[in-house]
C-alpha cells in the first residue's frame, strides 16, 4: 500500500509593503497586486506575466526602491516554483534574499519564506522531477533558523512548519529515524495554540502519524491521526488535508483488522475529496480504492463492484497519459477481473505491460514496482512456474528492503510469500529462514502483545502458515506445530477483542478457522484427546454470537454501574441507527450527498465515543471487560450432562482436506476425520437448488451421497439429533438426507428420509446450546403477526422491494391463536410499532410475514410488517436492529421465506434473521431455509402448534408436523415441508410461568406428614 501524503501545499505571502517615495512605484505595485490575485486564482502564466513587468521596471533603476524590488523578485520566484521551473525560481529567490538581507532592519520572515520556497523548488522543481529531497533539507533548516530570529508573535508555529518539511523530506528518503526526530523537534515548538495555529499542529501530528503507520506502530498512528483531525478541524472543518488524515486512519484501521472503521474513514475521505476537489484527482481515486478494499474485507462484494465501476469511469476520463496512478489502478482492475474469470494469463499479460510502463517513467515509482513485481510472481506461482516466481519475488524483496523499514507489514508479507514458495519448491531450510525473517519484521516476542506488533493480522497469518509447514514437513513435531497455531490463535483473539463492530469481529473469526483447522489436523482419530478436539471445534463456532449472549449474564454478575451500562447501550444504539440510515439513504433515488456527509460525521463521533468508553471500562472494570469478551466455553463433560439419554450431538467442522466430526452422547463421545475427497460444495448446491424448486429432482442423488459421507460412518444414533453445522453444511436440512437408495418408481412419501427416524434440531455451538437451555423466561402467552400486503398503502417501495399478497398467513395465526392465548395482530395492526410495543410481554412470538434476503449485506435482510408507502422503511425489521434489542423469548417462529439463510461466514455461520433473534435473547427459533409455500406453511405450522399443545418437545413437534404432512398429502416434494428447522433449546413449552400444582402437592404432603404429630399432641 502506498501511503502518500497530500501534495505539499505552501502559501506564498506576496502582500507588498508600504511604499517607497524616491520612485513612482504605483505601477509596479499594481503589477505585483495583479500577480498576487492571478496567483491565488491558480492562473500562473498570467501571474508570471504581471510579475515580469514588475521585475523589469527595476532594471532601469537598479539602485532604488530595494524593498519593493525584493517583493517583486520574491513574487516571481514563488510563481516560478509553482510552475515547476526550478532553475528560474531559484535565480529570482536568491536575488530576493540578497535584497532583504541588505535592508535595515532585516525582514527575517520574508527570508525564512524565501529559503523555504527554494527548498520546495528542489522537491517540486520540474514537471517530472520531484526527488531531490536531500538538496531541499538545508534550505528548510535555514528557513527555520531565520524564522526564530524574527519578531513575529507566531514564529514558533511557523518554525514548526519548516522543521516539519525537513521531517517530510527525510520521510520520502526512507530515513525514518531522522524523520521522527525532526517531527518531534517540530512539535516541541508548539505553545498554547491559538485557533489559527491548530491546523499547523494537526498537520505535524498527521505527518508523524503517517510515519508511525509506515513503521508499524499502529496504535501510535491512530492516536496521532485522531488528535490531528481534532486540531485541524477545529479551525478548518473541510480541507483536502483533513481528508488525507481520514485516509490515513482508514489504512491504519484496515491494517489492524477493524474493517468497519476502515470503511467509515475511507468513505469520509472520499466524500470530502469529492466535495472539495471533485472526482478527477488522485486523492479521490485513492480513497475510493481504500473504500473498495474495506468493503471487500467485510464481504460486501456488491458494493465493491460498484466501486470498481466508478473507478473505471473516473480513470477513463482523466490522466490522458499513462500516469503512475492510472497504471496502478489498471493493475488492480486486471487482478480483480482475472480472479473473477479465473484467468492467470490475463494477469501475467497485464502486470508485465504495466511494469514495463512504470519502469520507463522519468520518475519510477519504486513502491508500486515492488508491489506489482510481487503480484506477478504470485501469478507465476499459481501457474506452477516456480523458478520465474522465485526470480520475481527476490527482485521484489530487494526493492522492499530498500523502501521499507525492517519492522513493517510489507516486509512480513514478502518474506512469508518467499517462505510459501520455497515450501512448494521443497527448499526446507530456505522456508525456515524466510519465516524467521517475517517474524523479525513483525517484532514478534514471547510477550505476544498485539499492540507492539507491526501489522498483527499479517503476523498471525504468517505464524499459522509456519505451523502448517511444520505439520506437513515434520509430522513427528506435532507439538511444535500446535504451539505455533496456538500463538496465531492468541493473536487473533487479542485483535478480535479490540475490534469495534460486529462485521469486523466476524471477519476476524473467519481468519480463526484455518488456525483451528491446523490444530485439528494434528489430532489422531485413534488416539485423540476428545476433550481437546471439542474445545478446538467449539472455539470456531459462532463466537461473536456467544459474546452477545454472554453480555446479559456478565451484566448481572459483575459490579459495574448501571449508568455505564446505559451509556454503552446508548452508544451502540446510536451507531446502529446511523449505520442503518446511511444504508437506507444509499438505496434511495436522488442520492443526498450532504445528508450522507452529516450522518457519516455523526457516526464517526459515536464510534469514537464508544472506543473511548471501551478503554475506560477495560481499565476501571476489568472483570466485566474480560468476561464480556472472553466467554467461558462449555467442556465436553459439561455438554454431556446437558444431554438426555435419547439425544446425540453431531458437531461438524469443515476443513480443506477433512470434515472433523464429534458424535457426543450422554455416556460417550467419538471423534472422526472424514476424508473430504468429494466436491462437498457442489453437492450442497445441487441439493439446495433441487429442494427450492418443486419441479426439480436434482436433490435426490446428493441427498443419498451426503448421508453416506456425513452420517453413515458415525454408527448408531439416538432418536433425537442435535446438529451443530459449520461452513457449507449450514445450508443443509439434514431431515431430507436419504439413508437408503429409493426403489424405482416408489412414491416420495415412502422414501427413507432421515426425518422419519430422527427428530432433528440445530444449534450454533455446544456452549450456546447450554446458554439457551439455561435461559429463564418468566412471561407467557403468544404474540402473533400476520400483516396484509394487498391492502391499499401496503409496503411496496420499488420492484426490488415488492412484497406480494399472503393469502393464508391470517388463517395461520387464527388457528394458532385458538391453541395458545395471547395477542393476534393482523392486517394494518401488524405493524413494526406494535412489535416494538408488545414483544416484552409474551414468551412466544410468531411472525407469518414476508422476509427479504440481502445477499451481499445480510445485516440488512429484513422481516416486513404492515406499512404505508410513505413510511416503508419503518415497516422493516432488519437483522441489524436485532443486535441492539433485548428479546428474552421462549420461542420465535419465523414463518417467512429464507429467514434462516444469509451470508455464510465460515467462522460464525449464516448471518440470518434466525441468528439475529438468538443474538437478541431467544431460547429457540424455528426458521426457514428457502422461500416457503404459503398454503403448506399454514398447514405445517398449525400441526406444529397442536403438537406443542399436547406437550411434545419442539423438535419432536416439528418432526411430527412434517410426518403428518407426508402422510396427508399427495404432493410431498421436500420443497413443501423441509424448509422449516429448529434452533436452540428444544424443550417443551410451559404454557404458564406459574402453576398451582407443585404447591398443592407440597401442601398435601405437609398435611399427611404433620397429621400424626397433631394427633399425638391432642391425645396427650
């Protein structure tokens, strides 16, 4: 990543001084004033012409009006500097210094300014020559020294600015220690700043922040950027340099793995660049790329594609010549397109051409050459041309070593790439050498403090890769490999605990999965410590959801003031509100840029407050903080105690080469590595595509194949199955798996579906199973919703959001309402406001409505309530809303389409509405895996509630409802009956939270036991 500062902006003060009387200078003054005005309007050529007239006037009277002559020369020199005519600029500026030094008193302010301009002429002196930073340094030092001799009241601030330029020159010379020293010296000049001075201080803090970012001191960089932003914006709220600070924050947070904050600041930078200087500039495109990178890291690929399209449009309309930035962005587009088309040859052709162009520039861009050379090497590695790949990697390594400090993310990355390549080439010793170099670049020590590491995610990945190398190359050294995987796991846990926002945490959980798989791969099926295997698998299951469920327990058992908890919740609610409003704003026609900018600022402010509060809580209430982020996992024995004798838990973990499965029962547990020597993802996709289309029979073969691979080898199973899936297995309704091949032409209802032998439920993890079973719900009664979508004013906002009529949903809730007392809300009464007002009063929640799945941004999948067109947004309950709700419910039934499906996050599961309700506090959720049929849904749900009323557990009640459907209907394709599955605590529903029966039994017992004593006393 190229961390460039904005172009150096220096303002030239060219105000002429009060007059000379020995010569009529009015005409000269007019020329100087005109030059000043034209300069400030960026018309440099016209300004130059006016300044030339002023300078020429003195050629006729060389010994008069010295001060005014100095002004004319200084103005001309400044203009020539901006025109990048270095030699001419220095000629005029040096003559100006001679004039000012001959005056009494000496004007040190102008002398300082001229020296600085001469320094600038060495940096921006010619159109294609920006590099003579060494020559610029002494001129900046002379400027600082001269300024200290002046009588200006703000001379310290101006001195700080000149010293900062020296630091900047050292920065671009990769002299990072000298740059840091000069920046700190510059900041030592700041006194109690005036409002006008604070932007100068902010600029210096930001420069030091960019330096710390490059050195890998990410915590220090963030602190400096945030202070710089506050200082700069206190006087100048909107400025290109403010946007650059935001861009620096975005890159730093992305390096730390906090992708939500990276996205937030990238978007703020983009909006400000767009507003202030428009889209046709390098800064805007760079911010747009940063936004695309963050979106990609968050899995929001639909928005990444829109960013790519916008970049394409911009780059096709600017930079008529092949500028470095255009070439770099072309490389990015080539890479993404090649990945989508799986065409490495396209990448090779594109990268080679771009490298040739970059190397032919008058001023080569070494950082980009190093990066693209490495990318080209990676592409050759993909094609199996290892020798060419090694040649390019080594070339890139030399460039990296010249460009970057030893402790940097770039050095970690290139060394890790070389280690992996040499592993493929079988060069064992070289592999270890390169891994060791990567660890040294990371600053890795035994203390394992994530805040001291350069690029901790890169570090964790490198340690994991080293563990994989040991496990493959030295199978006898399993302990060494496992210790490396544990280090990577610990680092990721530390990063995850410091990350803000669920999306960032979920992304880090995805990073955790290959680490845990590495540990599982070391276990021997025959001699395995099953308790250890269980703990490893458990850590890879829905960790973020577990933290959320843990939150309420932690609040009850730790001494933390209610006011602090309220403040924490309020900040979360505000963050969620503005995130949602920004999302909805971007869905509207007539995009409101000004509103987006305002809300983005508010969101940033709330996130910063949340960060600050988190730091205070961690320091003042460490027990609460620790328990909140480090939940206690259930042990294998603890889970076994939770099970009844008729239950089997099948706990799956999907790796690259194996599926690891634990079969856990009350009295036993087994661990198996199931070889993944078949196209699992393809089979699952074929199964699902067949199940979601009642006219399709492609599901039949994969239903048999998946049974053989996932179930058959596990041995006998108890009647009730609890499935804890992971990865693509989360998409499978195990009920439809076929235990035997069906006889030809036999009716579907006679086939050996797994649902006929087992009542099946699902859960997110073993620990969450226990947590959900332990929840105590003290409410009772049913709350049911059946909104109308064919009434006038019902929710229809666009074709994309069109919600067709539901014919049988009201009949469905009427039937259920006859079985369970409570509140039934239909038609216009089934509104979101009624949902918010009533959910805390009932234990059962039934939603017979529409759901909409947002594939790329599943947090904004939603359930629809009744709502008029003008307020349609208020009629949607988003997953994102559920994350900040407290809904302790015995059961939620989502009788709607695809409420159990969402974006699959390998380490966390499906980001679905069902998960959202579990996050909010539901003990159990019945949900759908595909678009349900309205009529058959009503039939199955009515039977389900009848079975619950008879006292059946939820899993058996749902099993029997499906079997009843199979028995009573002619059309029994699984599309109609298999979509609904149950998650969580499957115990039978207690219709009332209070029963007289136990008290009556107890009272009778006392009477019986007490009767002899009463009788005896009377007798006596």
